């Protein structure tokens, strides 16, 4: 499952739970009395606190951490000019504090605009959804303002990011157009957001980037961003207040008759005309001066608690965010090996104004491309157009993969989605030199293929078709069939549903040896795995038209889906010897039994040796097996009992890199013992290994858990050799990608200021190289002309744990003023919410003890922390304690419901849950048992984690549940069984919305934008008081009023 995020507003509030909600005043308020109320508070919950699933990428608040105190820390933005034509803003912080789902290694949201995925909405500007923090509180005021982007929205980091729940289809297409065979680095998904998190369409970290040259490390100190001049801060008053435009003017001449007066004299008329012209000129000059002085813009960047101001900047709207106007732009960088060992080559696919596939040296992009150095690889066109013909039929390329020797291109066409990451299609091979085309299998050119991968030498392709493995040698047209018993229950070289979703986070289960002599591939036996039926009422995913007379019956798709405690697929690792043309298995004694074995990683070393990582069913014991494939022998080299050592569990997909011995370069032996040169957690390690300079690069939380910085460490002298690559003197959240030999780094800064992207040289490259690829000027301009939220960071000790909190205050927030609650909130117009995001216990990057508290105990500390934080904010004068809500998607939806259940209406009055888990016995085995063990081992934990106390939920004012009927991840069974419990108990204080045929990300037939409209509209109604329970005039025996279920 994948991810989401949270908000809060003064007066009322919403808690939002994503990768892993808001209330209104009672009907007693009225426009006539203009009774002023505080703001509503809304908490939004994020992905699962202990894991990436259901879709929860590891993201945190992308800003510096405050000290371990309860003091507030405010970011201020100051205006600066980065160029004569562009105004910029930059946060200057007095202190600061980010979030991550428990254990999923994904960076913070892709942009300062957090789209919680997803989901998949997952960081700073423009990141996906995979949502960062575990919860958010939204406070609401009744001001009549255009709806700001401060509406919590969930996706599958997802993302979902996350997982806001996975990747959007557009993102999937972009991923597919690069190296199709490359493994996914995070839980991306086609048209899906993260399952355990959501994307919050709220401006999370909208900070400006002005002068941001690197101050530390070997990076160059000059960039295009350093040329700006600081603009004077505008501290003057604003020319009007909101109340000024709220005048009620009497009707003129009410009786409708006109009284005739005497004519005006000519002298007086001329005097009036002259005075009017002078007044107009003076007024115009004043307006020009006002505009030039910058006072027409709201001083969100110069926020002062003591002197709040009202501004005239534009409001951020939901439509703007949905149209991508606030999305962070990045230059796609796909590094590729040079045919003769060149490094720093970039593959461009579908670039504007260029041929479809072009390879060029990254250095050629500097100086406007005018770099004629003989050392630079000359740009070369590999494929002119994305449209090509074969056997008289025209095809459109969906993705491409260039052979390692850069002689041929493997092209995918007619792509069709299977599950989150998997798809099928037709594969063709283009000869770059002759421009000739051939089918991957000339004998079956129109048969769909599930996976195809180049050998390291570029002379062969391994592919899976009809669940069997094949190898095509390019020196002839013959295809070798490696396996023959593949079918509906046996898979070769590709994962089944649960391994694709929970273990590999991708569709690849085939691994070429480094010399191209062997292929390792997974055999999956699903014979004993139970099926789960998913019904489709509108579409037909099979593509098969029904027989006449059966058109009106839904299509049922039966998926082998192991729920908690059910039989898992049995997996084995096989090998294929190209020279001998035979496949075989290497037996190694002492392993896990078939029904208790997970194969989580395969890594090839030199000399035909493979390292295999296995785990038991609940992932708390691991074994490493080294196989000598040539000798067909193997042995166990290491075993770890994580539970016995108090280390929790192992996450699948951990990055592992083989470092060969090099006696001439200070590495005389292969590594035999683990080295851990850091005392803090790493997010992406190793990011790259530079074998020439003996350097390892990694992203880490060394500065603060809310930040990500790139560091390097020496292979030969790991202790004491750690150095920062990105400037750690300024708060930042960075991601990095490296060229093949780690000579060049593409660095992307995600916040808290305006994001940007650059490429720098690394290691021993002589003269340093640095180039800005994307400065996001358009985003900077948007930020400088719109009203943005004020970000306040603080730490709060809750239930014995220190939690990091991000509070987003509305642009017009005034702590000394009670906000007017209007009886009407215009749909799709900005409401003043306070949004609070909380890193509750169970989230990642805050230490093992903080994270593993959820083992065997889902649904306990997560809601407890949400409630404690909500109670803390409910006591503040600017928060309306009667209007607090919580919401989330996937795991966030689950936490929302558990919070409403535990709180029983005492603190939270409203909630919104999208695609929630309601009983962990319904979710897949590999994810759930990793944290909860099996139902047989932990029956009390499963009973405790289930959403079951529906009478307590009846004490809330109202809540909303939404689910896609085609959800193959969190089945609709979760929601339907809960609704049955409501019926049995007579609970009616809820609304429900089903989205026909939509999967976990809810996209079918354009449903996704409607989800956010539904969430925001429902919340508006809640904060207007439309759902508030009636209060009986009759009192109970103790004299207290009681609520009934009338509406």
C-alpha cells in the first residue's frame, strides 16, 4: 500500500492520515448575529506508521528539525530578486523541523507542493504523493476567501507517493520511456497512487529559492541563482482589509422617483472636471507606487505573529493544483553507459525539438550547448521518431531500452497494464546502424510479452511470455525456450501479485550475471494460493467480449491473493546456462521450508557467483546464501535472528551493491564483514559507488530527520571519512542520481525553498563541472504572487515520545483575532484551515524504538498520538474545539477510522476515510505479517487492530467512507464488512461513496479529481454545521444532554 498528509486551521481542525478532517460550528451561529468563532482544526493522517504498505513511502517534513522542546519555530520568507525580471522569495528560518512513513525508503514529497499520491502524493514543491507526515490537523475559519490549496487530498505514495498512494499514469509513461529494464527505485505505479498514503493538495513547503549556492563540500559555489539582488522587504500596511469590501450600501432613491434640481453653472462644472482629473491622476500614481513597492502582495513571506497583515495576493485554488500549475519541474536525466567506457552520457527520449532518442554528453548542455571539446562524446541520434512501421502496420513506441553496446534498441508498443507495476506489450528490435526492424520473436511477432531484458553484453535478450522464460540470441533469429510448464499457477522470471506489490515493488524477477553467461530467475508456484474475485461492472480488463446474451453480466477477474494466514506462493531460484543451454537449481541445506520462505534479493558478483537473501514468512529472520553457479554449489554465509536481537524486522528491496576486490586500488580482498560508519539512519544507501576513487555516496538524516543530505565515505578508510556533498549549513531535502561510473551527480533540491536541479562533477574530475538544469522560475513567480501558508515547526512530547509537528497557518491568520464563521462557504473557494502534520510513533527515521513500537500492535499508538495532538491544539484560543476532523487514504483511512473509534467523539467530530483497511485479516500476507505476525501467532493483536467498536464511532458527528469497487489491493470487502457492522448496531451517522471499477488510486473514468471535490465539499458542509447532531431536550439521569442520531 502507498501514502498521504495533513492540515490544520484555527477554529476547527482536520486530521489527515495518508502512505502511510474538519468540523463546523453548531447551528447556533448565524449571519445575522455575526457571531465570531475560532478556526476549525483538521488532522490528516499519513501512511502506515511502521511500513510502506499499504503504500507508505518513507517521507518526512522536508525542513530542519527544531530542538527537543515545545517551542514554536517560524519560517519567514523574504523577497529577493534573482534576476531583473523575476522576483523570488526565500525562507529565512529561526528554527525548523519532516516526515516519513515508517520504513519505506522514499524521499519526501516531490515538491513543496505536496500532492498526497500519491500517493502518491509524496516533500516539497511538486512531489508525488507518497505523503510525508503521519497526521495533519486542519483548522477552519469562516472567512469568505477563494479556496486555497490547503485541502488535504490523498493518493497511494502513496507516494503516493508512498505509497498517496503510487505513480500517476503520466509518471508511469515517463518512467517507461526511459530504461524499461531498470528496477524501480520506489513504489511507483501505473495510474495508481500509494496504497497506504495519500496526496494532500495542500501547499506544504512553498518556500522560495533565491541565492542558494553551495557553502560547503566540493560543490561549486557559483550558480545562476547567485546573481540576484535582494529586494527590500515590504513591511508597510496593506491598503485594505477584507472587512472593507463587506459593506452593505443603502439602495439609492428607494421610491424610484427623481427630483429635478437646478442646472450646475459652467464654472463649477469646469472646476469639478479639473479636480476629478487631478484626483484620478493622483489615484493612479498612488496605485503605481503601491504596485512597485510590492505592497499589493500579501506578506506571507514576512509573517509576524505580533503584527499580522491582510494582503491582496492571489489565492491558491484546487484547480490550479490539479492542472499542475504548482508542480515542480525537473529535467529528466537517464544515465547510460558509453559503448567504449565513456561516463556522463545521458539518454534523452522525446525531448522537445530533438529526435525521439538521442544520447549526448551531459557536459554538452553547458554554454548553451556550444562545447566543442574533443573529450566530449558527440551527440548521436539513435531513433528519429516514436512512430515506426513493421509489416505494413504503424506502431507508437511506449518505452525503449538501448542495448549496453549501443547497437540496438528494444522497443515496446501496445502496452497494456496488468497490476501496479506490470504490463504486457509487443516488442521489436531496431538496428541503429541499418535502421532496420525485427520482432523480438520473428516466429511470433504479435504475441504479447510480459518482460524483456538485455544481457550485459547486448548480444541476447531474456524475456517472459505466457509465464515461461525464453532467451533470444541476436546472432540468429531462433528463440530458446528455457521453461515449458509456465501457466496460470507457475510463473518464471516475473513475480505474482503479492511479490510484485510487496517484495520487488516492480515486475522484474530475472537477473543476468555480470558476464552475461547465466540468467537467474524466480519460479513461483501459486497452486495453493486462494483466489480473490474482483468484479468489473463497466470495463472488461480481459479485453474479451462476452458471448451474445451475456453482455450485461460483470466481468470477474480472479487474482491469486494470499491474505494474512493463508498459503503464500512457493518460490525457488533457478539458473540458466547459456553455453550449455540448460537450466538447473542449486540446493543449499539449512534453509526455510517452502511455506515459510521469502526470496527478497538476488545480487550477482564476479566469477559467476550469486548472493541470495531469504527471509522467513514474518521477516524477522534472514539468511544469506552464496551460490557458485559454475560449480553448482552453495553455502549459507550469514544468518540473523532479528527478533532475538531486538532489531524488529527486515524490509524487502533494501539496496545492496557488490564491490569487487582491487589490490591496486587499496581493496585487496572482497568484503567479508559488514561496516557501518554512521550513527544515524540512511535513506538511500548506497546511492552510488565510485570504484576508481574508492568512494560510497549515500543520502542520510545526519543533519535532521526532516532533511536529506548527500554524503560520501571512503571505502578504504570508512571511519572518520564521512563528508557532506550538499551544503549542510542550510536546511534542505535532496535527491541524487549518479552517472554509470559515479563521475557526475544529478542533484535535485526539493525544499524548503523553491526547488531546483543541477549536475555537478564528482570525484577526481580535474576542473569541476556544475550546471543548473532547472531553476523552476515559473514556480517562483507563482509563489511570489500568491498567498501562501505560514509554516510553524515545533516538537511536542506525547505519551512519552517526542513528536515533530508542522503547523500550516492560513495567510490571514491572526492569533489575536477570533475568526468569523460564515454560514456559507463557497465551494472550491479558499477556506481558512489550520493544517497540522504529526510524525507519530511508528514513522521512520526517528530511531528503531520509535518505529518498532507498532510490531504486533497496529491501531494502538497511531490513533492515540493523533488524539493527543488534537487535544493539545483544541486548547488553543484560535482553534474551535467543536470543529476537528481527521482523514486519510488506505492505511491513512484505517488510522482515521481507528482514531474515530478510540476517541468516540470526544475530540474529533468528523472524519473522511478513503479505501481503508478495516480488518488486517483481509490484507495481503507478506505486508501484514511482517508487522503483525500471522493471525495464529498474534490473535489478540489482530482483534485489537480491527475496526470493531462501531457504537463508539456513533458518537462522532459524522464521517465519510469512499472505496473503489475494482480495488485489487485493499479489497472492497473491508468497507462492506464494516458497513454490515454499522447496520447491525444501527449506526447511521456516516456517508458512503463507491467509485465504479476504480482501483486503489480511484482513477477510472476520470474519478480522481472528483474524489478531491467530494472530500473538500463534504468538509465544507461539515464546517458549516450541516451534519451536526440534534440535541434532545430531555436529559439523562445525571442531568447531561445526550445526542440522538437525527440529522
